[in-house]
C-alpha cells in the first residue's frame, strides 16, 4: 500500500460555481481526508437539467470517467457517494483497477430502492459486493439493512466544518436592507421535500403576532415562483458555501423542517453556529441534538412549526451542549473514522 492512501471518490453530486451547495459535503470530506494525509481525486456530476435520455448519458459518462480515473490513479480504494446508480459505477471502476470499493448511502438513494423491487435486484450485486457500506445515520442503516438482510453497515456522516461553522459576528451588508427581527433562516433548495411553503406560512403567522420579522431562504428550485413576493419572505438564491455560516450566525432562529432527510447535516451546522434551531422530528439528526439547542417539530403541521419557532426564539444562543455535539461531529473527526475504515479495507485487499 502507498504511504499516502490513494482515494478515488465517485459521486452523483459535486458543487459547481453555479450551484455551490450541490454536494458540498463531498468536497468537504475530500478536503478533510487530504488533511489526514490522503491523496484524493473526485469524479462527479455537477447539477444540470436533463431529460431522461440526458440522464442516461450523464451517468454513462460518469461511469466512463470513473473507470479512466481509476486506471490512471490506481487508487488503494474507491469511495462512492450514493447507491443509485453510483454503486454500479464504483464496482466497474474497482474491477478495472483491482481495488476495493466502499459505498455511502445518503437517504434519497435508499428511498429509491425501497420503492422499486427491480432496482433493488439490479443493484444487489454491486451493494453486497462492496468491501464496506456506510450510512450517514443509524435510522438510514436500519432501512438499508431491511432491504438487504445481513448487510454489514457502518454509520459515519461527513461531519460539520468547525472552522467555518462556529459562533461569531455576522455582517449582512451584502444582502441588502437589514432584516426585520426576528430573522428566521433556512438553508435549502426551494423544493417540496424541503418544505419551504409550510415554513413560510408558519413564519408569516409568527411575524403577525410579533409585529414584524423576516424569513430568509438560501437556495433555488421550482417553488421560487410560489414563494417570491410573499410578505416577510426574502429569497437569497444560491449562496456560496463559505457565506452560509454568516447567514446562520445572523439569525434569531434557524429552521430545517424538511419532510425527509438522509441525516440533516444542515441542522448540525446551525447548532454549531450557536443559533437556536427548529428541526423536523423525522430527520435522523434530530436524535443527536440536545433539547437545549433544538426544538423538534412535525414538519407536516404548520401549527407545530409555528409553535417550534416560538419556542426556539426563547432558547439561549451558543448552547454548551449543542457546541459539544458539534465538536463531536466535526468533519475532521468523521474523516478520521472514514479514513480508519478505508485503510482497513485497503489493507485487507493487499
């Protein structure tokens, strides 16, 4: 094995200048692995709109690039994010390079498998043939094990960047007029799963009670037209990842009320910034957050979200238990755990 572990990452999602938040956790994990002494290369897909035929082409292209990168790099191990369809691509690249591969399940991929028996059967060999399978939360691991009984699954998430996500001052001058208070911030695309419409209605009711306030949402998506122009709602569009901590630190409360999440790392990032949080009770991350830092709510109930916002605004900032949880889930800590797994896998194959 090389002195520096060579890791080829293959991912359905990687960030781009146009959509910097798309798959940013993959880039951060790669950086953390490099900081731990690994040589890392990423092959992935930036966000793009394609029809069905275009989707097939882009995944075929990803598979080919993965094979070429593996042939050139000769990695000690291949790390693939998302099971559908990246497991197939990782297996193909690994066979060509005579290297083991590790798969990471994030949530949406497992949902696809749950909904389609043919898909489960088609990916069975690639998933069960991996040297290791990782899920980003215990709940997700349980769901995946139900689909493939006996499958050994490690639980490791990509972690939170504690250099970026920490308490501190916040300068909002780049975002126009100062917000009315209280300021609620949600980081997430404007898609149904992220639940921005229900959050907006709950926030408007809160602002009516308090005589003012604003909801800022960082993200883009098909619900932009429905949300644009709503009283008290400011859409920020795509925000560079390095600016997200500033938005969170400026908030009086943050919200992550998605209808479903593989883990919900954004909630942990908000807590790391010291801001009180309203979080979906259904998000696996909710189990990890102390009640002194986060209020759990039913994301399908507007009344529950409203009650959660009220309660979050009463919580203290920079909760010590929340800061300790963020430290324990730091990206460098999680990267060390992933590196231990990758080294064990690579060692077994040599």
